[in-house]
C-alpha cells in the first residue's frame, strides 16, 4: 500500500514537472525499500531522479538524496 502511494506521488509530481517533489517521493520510497532490505531497488529508484538535477546541489533535499544514495551504494558494495 505505501509503495503504491509513493509511486503515485512520483507519477503526479513527474506529470506536473515538479522535480523537487518527485525527488522527495523517491527518497521516501527508497528509505522504505531500504528498511525492507531491498537496497538495490532503493538505489535504482532514487538514482535516476537525482540524476536529472544539474544544479542546486547545496540544497537540503539534494544533500539528503546524495547521502542516501551514498549509503545505499556503500551497502551494496
């Protein structure tokens, strides 16, 4: 149920062109997947959304996303 809601939030944000909101939904979904032991899926969910950004890497959301990706990547190594 939670997974479906996060997917819906990401789709809605994507359709509206709200990249920051899509990033937040992707981070929330990635955290959920990580807690379920699905780290590779968590990384695969967040990495493409994070990859769209070309600036603003000093913002709290992008710093958090980077830290989460780093922890997911390190866990999978």
